[in-house]
C-alpha cells in the first residue's frame, strides 16, 4: 500500500510580498473566536429545527456548505466585519411533495421567534441575522435518490406568492466539498505558520497547543490554494462593493482554486495562477461569443454560473479586474513599486481597513526598527517596515536593492 503524501508548503511570512498578502487575508477572514461561535450557532440552529414538530423526523442532514466547509470564509461584500455562513438542511418526508416556496416559508416560520436580530426569507434560503453582523443562510434541499451521496435539489422561489418561475435547482454541495478537500491537502508548514500567527494575535487562544497542527484544525487555513482563494474573494468583494447586482460567485472561485491547486507554491504565485486560470476561461468563452460556464465537477447539472455572468461584457469586466490584480502582484514581486504606491494599490484592491490592520500588525512586530517616518533599508538592501505612523507606506514588502542606510532594522 502506498504511503500517504505529506506536503510541507511554504511559510508565507518568510517572503516579503507573501507576508503582506497573508496579513491581509488574516484581516479579512473569519476570526478563530467567531469560527467557534459560528459552530455553536450552527448546532443550535440545527437542534431548533429538529425540535420543531413540523420537521420532526424529516431533517435528514444539516451540514455546512461553501466557504464555511472549506475554511475560506471572509467578510461579505463591501464590509470588514460581516460574515455570511452557508448551511444545507436536507429534508425528507412530507417536504418532498411540497412546492419550493412552501418549503422556504415553512423554514421561515420555524425560525420566526428564534433569538436573532432578524429572520429573512431569500430566493433560495432563509437567513438568520445576528446582532454581531454574522448571518447564517439555511438552504433547504431534497435528496435525489439513486444518485451520489446527498446529490439533489435546492429550492428557488422569489415570492411573496407562488409563481411559474419557482423551481428546484440541481446541486451537490457535499460532493464538491469532498472534491475540493482532496485537491487541496494540508501543507504542514503553512498551516502551522498561520496557526501560530493567529495564536500570537489572539490572547484568548494562547493557551492552546501549538507544537503540532492537528489534521482537523478548524480555525486556520490549511493550504496555499485556500489562502489565495480568500484573497481573490476579498479582491472581488472590494471591486464590486458598489454593485447592486450579482457578482462572480464564490463557489466558482472555489472551483478554480481547486483546479489550480499545486502544493508548495508561494502565495503570490498561487494567486497569479488562480487568476490567470479564470482569465483564460473567460477569454476563451468570450472569443466564441459564449457566457462562461462552470459546473460542479462532481455533478454537471449543478451549474455554478447559472446566475452570473449575464453578458459577455460582464465577464470581460471581471477578467480585466483580474488582469490588474496579476499585474500588481507581479510588479510587487519585481520590486517595481515604491512603498507608498504599493500600499495605495493594496488599499485600492483589498480595502483600506484590512490593509491598514495588516500593516499595523507588521509594524508592531518590528517595533522600533526604523528611526524616521520613511522607508529604511536592511543590511542586505531590502526595504524594511516603517512605523505605523509613517506618512508614506506602513508596509513595504517588495525587495528593492539599494545602498544600506545607517538606521538598520529588521527586514521583513
């Protein structure tokens, strides 16, 4: 029998460009404390539904889907501290003979007096809004017997009244999660670096064991592909912050992360690889006058792009955004941007608040290594971090060759 493969991966904090990107990802993603809270709320929401007499014996499965299931949750579009978490509730029994809108209304009614700020019925799910800006989306599903495990349909109904447009949508979220996890194995060095960094940031977690990275370590990103995915999602969210319509779906980006996954790559190179893969598929589709079509690799009837894009111009716009991202990362890796220009580019692409948080953390770590509010240079000529109060760049991750200054500090 073949021995299992173990991948070490790369510590993103060892590379100046990857370091600032990793810090930005950590400023955007679901914090460990909120991950634990989300897990508790998931359990409470499931138990509440199972205890409702209308659902007794008919809740076959209740499980996370999307970003929550692959540890890629980040703040929602245009926000810095709101998180959407997605769950599937697979229903059986009497629900199999009900219409989509009736099923959604039944779930809405079950949570009507639930202790949250608001309960809202959406087109495909029911959302529980918590006072701390966390949202739980509960999507009802029906099993398609005779197909793969948990393959089936989810409901689609806009309401408020039943319509001929109401229908069931093919899906196999459970199979996709398994596919993604198989293609993105844990990279031990990266996982431990991310975990240790979280522990250093979160005093409430400092009593935890950090010598080993458990196989199921829920509050960290376990591989470079997922970390890059989080950054692409954040870049998309900021780019579409003022859009009112649909945007490139997260599950589509997760598909490309799984397709592009390659252990032991640097974080910046993985971001370029994922973005370039998407650009190539969009350009291929546009060249032949087609809309981008991305389906679940486990269930071709489960189409990830069924509601986006709606036009060739729309998909080309996203490709242009990704090209700008790739060009910026490549310029940073070459050291072509001055520190203040680099920070402006990062803030524009990933949001002012999370980039400032990331830079402040880096400045705090380096402490008093710089004596003036301008960039300094290490003994080998690499740019070092200025203080958080610097009027230029708060962080300068690109390596630029220069003559050493007399005010030495620790190089990032």
